C-alpha cells in the first residue's frame, strides 16, 4: 500500500490531505444535517417522515472515520520522519474523535427520538416503520461503523497482512 501512496505523489502530504478531506466532508454533512433538521422541525413535517438529517450526520461520521482509518493504516508503512510522525499522531487522534463522535451520535439519536411522543404532548404515535427507520436503524448502523473503525484501526493492522496464515 505504501508504494501506491508514495508513487501517487506525496506520501505523508497525501495522507494528511485525505484525513483533512474526511474532516471537511464531516463538517459539510454536519451543516447540511443541522439545516435539514431545523427545516423539518419548523415545518412540523418530521413526525411520520424519514429523518434525512439523521442519515446525513451518519454519512459525515462515516467520511471522518474512513479518512482517519485510511491515513492511519497507510501512514504506518511510510518511512520515518517528523511529518510522518505528525500525520500518524493526527490520524490516531481522528480515529479517537470518530469513535467518540459516533458514540455521542448514537445516544443523541436514541434520546432525541425515543421520547418524542412524551415531549411533544401531541399524543400522536409515530408509525412503527418510521420509528424503526428513524431511531433503531441509525443506531445499528452507527454501532457497525464503530466496530469497523475499531477493527480496521486497532485490531487488523498492516503487520498482520504479512504474517504466515499457517501460524494464525
């Protein structure tokens, strides 16, 4: 993987740009998700409708995690140096930020949607399918994302790719 990154023109700089692109995409998704959520709340159309803001936020967290994990895994195989060390530490911090953000996202989705009937005071129940799509599916997807980030960033390292499969 390091040869492909180094020959593409930049090594550490390219990995840093990939990590920063993940942050930028997360920021754009956070802005779009917040705007869509506010528009749905103001119009009152969010009751029996798929919450688009929930999935846009999840898309941003996926982009953040993908950039962080790619930079961490590819940066491990590059030659040493100050910039390489800085990129590796930055990617490690981004992985931790992704895990924390994904965890907070799961709590916010559950608390924000699970008790909407009690808080709204309208007494109108949400459709069961919409409840599954708006509450439980995003939580399951976020949990899957967190497990994938943990496995790719910490458990399945590039050193295990080179080992003999007979000694597993």
